[in-house]
C-alpha cells in the first residue's frame, strides 16, 4: 500500500486540525502517512522535493487553494502524473464538489480507501511577473477584484470573506474593456467578468460551469458581456448553473487563451496578478483520487 504524504494548510479558514488529530485519523483507517503542517507555499515545494523519488500519494488537507498549490509544486518539479488526493477542510472546497466528494474529513477518508482514480486536466497561466498551474476556475475582472479584496480582510471574517468582499466591491463596480483571443476567436468589448473553467463549482457552491469536463483538454470560457445590473441577475442564476442560456453570456471552449487587457486575475480562490497573461491546458496531467 502506498504511503500518503499529507500536507495540511494551517491557514485554511475551515476547521482547525492538530497534527496529532490528522495522524490518528489515518492510523484509524490503516493508512500509512507522513503528515506535514505548513502555512507557507514555499514549504510545500520543499516537501514535494523531499519525496520526489518516492512512490507516494500526495494528499492536500484544506480548500481549493491548498490543493491547487500542491498541484502547482508537483508539476513545476516535473513529477509525471502524480497521484493526488484531497480531504476538504477549507471555507470553499469547491473543486471536489464535481465528484460529490464528502466535505466532512472523516467521510472523505473513507472514500480514499475505495481506491478510485480519475485522470484530470490542469491549466497553466503565465503573466509578465508570475506563472502557476491551476485546477478549478480562473476569474478575470469583477469576481477577481472581490477575491483580491477578500485577501486583505481581517481573519475575523473567516468563512464570510468572499460574500462580504463581493458586496463591498459591487457598489463602485462597472463594466470594463476586455480583450481575449486565441487562434480561433477574438473578443474585444466591454464586459463585467470572464470565467475560465476547468471544474464546475466555485465561490462556495456556485455551479458556474455545469458542462465542464476535467478530461477533454478544454477550458469552458464564459464572457459576461453585461452591465453591473444585468450581471447581478446572471450571478444569481449562476449559483444553480442556470445562466448559460442567457444571450449575454458568450460561451467558448479552448485549450489555450491570451488575456490581453490589464484586468485583475484570480485562480482557484487566490489573487494571481493583473493581465496580460497566457493560458494553456495540460491534458490529464494529474491522477486524482475520488
């Protein structure tokens, strides 16, 4: 049986867990594990390098950002088709909703014992200043602005940081010029937000992209070509995945894309950078335990 390399994000805004609690959890299910706790992204890279030559399963405990950060370090360190698990304990933990994975960590570890694996796509984004892999959803525009604001809120807001920052940013918000393109299409016009989706859920359960496949090598691109008032209607529809038939939502699919205007970008719930940036898909790069 493979050993689990468990990485718990101590900054996760979900349930607080002691290292001893996590170790006991794995022992109680007869799973061999080495448990690390860290609050620094760079430490995750060091952990990955320590076990690079080992035949192990990497397990993230936290939210979407924790899983995304782990995958980023695995692929940047050239680990071919790493086997990855996730036990959700963050404030959002949206990515694993696609697989109806339990949000309770005790139920989730039981799923890991079933040994079900699924090869999934990831995407890579690079700007002038940064680059990284992401696995779930990228937002470009208003929703990215709200994420950027949420990261500067006091920890007292905890699970409510996203909805609070959403309404805080909404009052002064307005549509902006966006330009995105690849070899098949170009969009240059005013819009409110662009969502670029690999997974299906984000924002604490919004079914933003119900038709997304994690194995087709394509990202689902949604351009909200609307004013602020119309965007609010669409965002409420998007909570249940009912916005895709609206004429003001432009839908595209692509395995590559350039974001050409200097609007805010967030990936998997974390602020990334301002555009311009380029995105490509790495097809079926991760073996995910579901």
